[in-house]
C-alpha cells in the first residue's frame, strides 16, 4: 500500500506541473488571437476612444507576462479572479455551470458505463453471433454520426413527434433532481450514444484477447461454464485496458460536450468557454482550462490506480 | 372571385397574415365581399388580456452581458433592458411615429440647439422611488465624459450640458441645432435608471420604470421578470411573467418553438423558413425595417477612389437575385441608400429611381474609368450577415457579365469586426435600425465619423447634413434629405443591395397587434409589453 501512496503522490506532483505548463500555453495562445476583449466586446460599435477607455479600465494595456503573473499569484491563493467582460467573480460565474457539466457527465456515465460493459461482455460471450453483429453495427453507427445530428434525431422523435422529453434543457441550480434528470435526459442519451461504442468494443476486444490464453483453456478443460470463465477469470484481468478507455470517455463527457450543450441549450462550461474565447476573456478561459486539465489529470490518475490495484504485477514491480 | 378564394385559403392555412389578406383583397377591389366569418377568429384574438407566463427565445446574448445600459450591445440585452425593465424619454410607436414615454412633452428653441423635456408626473421606479429630473440627468451623464466606455457616446456627443430645472424639467444644450434630438433619446442605450446620491446611476439592480420587474438575471442563460403592478403606461405589459432564454442555435430555437418550450423567437433560419411556415400552430411573420446589408468600398483606396468603378460595381450586382436567394424574399431590394422603410423622408421611386442590374451600364462606367476589365478582392464572412459569403458568390457571378472579376476572400468569423471591417478595401457589413436620416448619415456617411465604413467624403453631402439637422421645417428637411439620398446613391462608397426584414415566429396562442413597429425586430423590441396571450 505504501508503494501505491508513493505513486499517487508522484503523479499528483507531476499533475501540478502539467497544470502550470497548460496555463502558460493557454495564456500564450489566447494572446496570439487577433483583437482583444475590448474590441470583441464592442464589435461593430467599437470606436478608438471607447476601446482605449475599456482597455485602461481592465488593465489590458499592461504587458502579457505582467497580467499572467498577477493571475498566477491570485490563483495560488485560490482566487480565480474576476471576469474581464462583466466584472463578476469567476468562481461565482463558473460554479453553477461546472456543477451542471459534472451533473450531465455523471448522468451520462451512469447510463453508458454499465451499458457498455454489459454489452461488451455479452458480445464477447456470444462472439460472432447475430447479437454480436447487431450490437457492433448499432453502436458503431451511433458513434459515426456527428453529435448534433444524433441530438437532432433524438429531438425529432422524442420531443417533436412523441412529446416525451423537452428539447430545451434549461436547468437552474434550484431545479429539483428528478426534474433535472427529466430535462437532461436527451442530452445524456446523446452522449451515451456517442461514447458507448468505444467502451463496448474495448471490453469485447480485451476479453476475447484473454480467451486465447492458456489459463482460460485450463478453466475450459476443467469444465467451467463460459459465463463463469468470463466473469471470474477473464474480466478481472481485462480491467486495466477497459478502465483506461472508460476514463478517457468520462473525460470526454466533461470537456467535449460543447455541441450537445448548444443544441439542447444546456448551461454548462462548454458554452462558457466558447463565449469567453470569442470575447478574449482570458481569466475565464484560464479558469475553465484549469478545471478541464485538472479533470483529465485526476481521471487518468484514477485509471492508473485502478489498473494497478487490479493487477498485482503492477503493484509489485521489480 | 377565383383569386379571392385562393386568398381565403392562404389565410386559413396561415400562409399570409390578416393584414396581407386585407390589402390584397383590397387590391382585388373586393373588400366588401370578404365574409366576416374568416376574420372572426383573429378578431377575437385582437382584444388583449392579462395573464400567462411568456417564454421567448432570444439571440445575441452572452455570459458577458451586464445590466449597464452603456454596455448594451446586442438584441438580448436590448430586449431585456430597453423592452422590459426600463423606459426612455420618448419611444417609437408601432406606426413609426415619435411618441412620449417618460417625457410628457418637449420643445426646442428656434435654432433647435436647446431642448426642454417635461417629465410625466407620478411615475415610480420598481423600488418605489418617484422619477424626477435628477434621474434623467444622471442617466444621460452616464454616457458622457472622457471616462465613459458607453457605446452611446457618439449619440450624446453633441450634448454639451444636461441640467434639471425643478423636479420635472430637463434641459439639454447641444453644440449645434438638431431637429431629431427627441428621436435620439429613444435609443436603447438612453434608458432612465434611478440616480445615486453622487450623480451616478444604479444600473446594477436592474431597477427601472418599465413594465416588468427583474427577478433573476443569469447572463447568457436566462432572465426572469414579472409584471410591474404599478406600471404607469395604460394598456401595456400583459404577461404575468416573462422568461428570456438565450438560444444561440437557430435549430434549437426552432425546435423549442415547435415543442412549445418557447412562445416566440426572432431571427428565423432563412434556409428552412418555408418549412416552418407549413407547421400547424405556428405563425411566421416579418416586418420590413431599416436593417440592411452594405458592401462598403474604401473611397480613398484605388481602384475604389474612382466613382466610375464604384458605379460599375453598383450596376453589376443582381439585387433581386440576392433578395430571392439569400434572404428568401423576406425584405426588399436596396437602392444604395441606407434610408429605408422605417424612415420618414425616404425618397420615392420617382425622386430616386431604383438602380437595376445592368451589365452594359457597368461596362460603360468601366470604360469611362479607362478600364477594359476589373479585378477586385471582396472580403466577407458570415459574421457580416447571414449568407454573406453566398451573397458575395452571387455578386461575383453576376459581375462576370460586366467583365468584372470578383475574387471572394472568405475571412474568419472570429474577429471579423476588428480585423477586416474598416481595414480591407472592400468588405460586407450590415446595419440595424436607425430611426432618423440624420442618425444613419452622420454615423456612417459623414466625413470623419468613426464608423464611416467607406471613408466617404462628399462636401455637398456634409454641408447638407449640418443644415438639415438644424432645420425644423419638415418640407425643407425633406428636400435636403432626398438630395442627400441621391448623393449617396450616385457617389457613395457603399453598395446596398437589400433591406432584410426582421423575421419572427410565434405560437398561435400569442396575441399580436395589428400594427408592429419596424424600428427593430420583435415589435421594436417592445414585444414583452405589446403582445399578450390570446
């Protein structure tokens, strides 16, 4: 166990370093975009004087490294700063949206992960059967369509024609949980359709891969049923690759849902980050990116730890 | 009578509005024969009544939106701040005339340089404070001075002094005559907010004198308001509450309307508008206003510094084709003048004949300019207006007939207004409603104006602009404005191919007034107080 703790601490240390590098890259990248917040904010109605007044007020006339270090200093104190565009506290601005994004991701994960793993195990069990083919075709088709297309198809069937679910997922922090689940069902279903194939195929492939190993043959020879072989012998050893794929998809559910948010008008982080990049609102972009990057790092760490726990060889490396 | 039956069918299917029906029936000379039955259903809807929760899907919102009227830039905040929470001194009525709002009356000195506005008595803000002249002074000062970053700085620029006389008179002193000043104060930035004791205004709370009181403001997502029980305006603000949802995607807006999640939307997806019209229970309607497409050429950059080149291009565009294909006929053709249907002094077709697509004339102007052919770059992006890139392609095709080859340069949407517009010699752009001739001319066509997108400088035009501004006699003003429209049409640097209508759709349970304002979309952005549930 002590070794595990050491690995976790090492990874966390590296994670902080990665976060720092990412923040430098983001600051630089946003700086490279043409135009600045004051021009973007006023758009066609900008004049030289109003832009200059706006820049001075927001401190945008100072050099980029100066602004970056001020931001970094505040960040280390746990202060996300204020949005340049509307002067609101960023923590307040992103608080509800972060919660919404995580809610949708968890919702979609609760549907998709068990579904994908179960479909994958069954597909491995009945390899090359009609069932296997159908599951493969359906999941691969749904991943092949662009998200907005899947979303619009679901809207046409479930909200326009049948009227079962709303096409707008306008949830607020005080929406009760059941209503939230009802309103966010279509976006969650869209995301499920998009991620299920990847996880399902990986589950199927890694189990099938193991079925050729000598110890499975041994189990076969001693007369175990196929179901027992897969759940007791194959699956525990197949967890490592499956967990990794699941985690990558979970991260995608959090950071890659902009399109789904736009189609369902779901108030999540994706819309905010797109808005903020378009407006060159650097502190907000930075804050969102740090959250996204931290999500990736923590999820990857979790995946590693889970793989290590399920595989004694990794737990005691020589 | 065959035609009348046809019209009746169109009306019952909702393909034409009642107003269109009546005017077309009148054109057939058969108004008297119109059975009262057909119109009964709509007539019942015509009596406004109170109640209901109105949900609308708006565009032009952002997480960066603020309640500050100085930073109101796009339609979402215009509708909320100007259309729901607050009032101006004057307003544009549904018929396009200037009407009193918080000001009861106004008068000018003969030189039109000093204006006295008398305020309505007994108007209360949402917080119970009574409106007085200090609030008006503070609200205008908010847009003035060196430090301001107000988008309305240009509008109040000529105001040299604002002061209160007693509690209900406000006196504005201008640096020159301006007969349109009462029109200018109806601008959506110049709403009246309560004054703080230090002469600033309290915009943060969203308190105003408008028909609705702010309940919840979540920028870029949703704004909730409820009816102001003490609203001073008679027969306005019928909904119990209004929810303003920001829905950026046109597809999402349309779906929300079809499923009844919202009651109305603006800015229809023009590519699918013909399908939406067929939907049962949905009413599609448009108003022709002053929103127009411009294609400004920098008149101080070769080859556009030669007016014959500009004229050649003006004759080389097929306006009807752009109207039909890009805006699906929802609008009207432009005549290279920004003065549109919502203006008072718009030149009649006799005063200023419509410029048609004429490749031969274009060729002859090229010849006059000493050229046999012309190659130009046209910088566009769809940020300029929906379908700008396609419109440019159509232009390039039609111009071939005149021996002009237009190279369409597709620019990124992101940063279009800061990097392309006003920078490249020939671009696409658009302008929303400016209710007066002087406004549009002085902001976009006068020498040295920040937004003079064609760098146009015409001495006679600039002279007339100042003269007409200070002229209180409307006949004389009309003559001057017609001459100015002719100058812009013949010498100006902007090609104005079409006026785009404001497009809307609403569910059939929304009661709509007979006449709607055309200064902005959504009944001049006053839909929340002018519409009702039938």
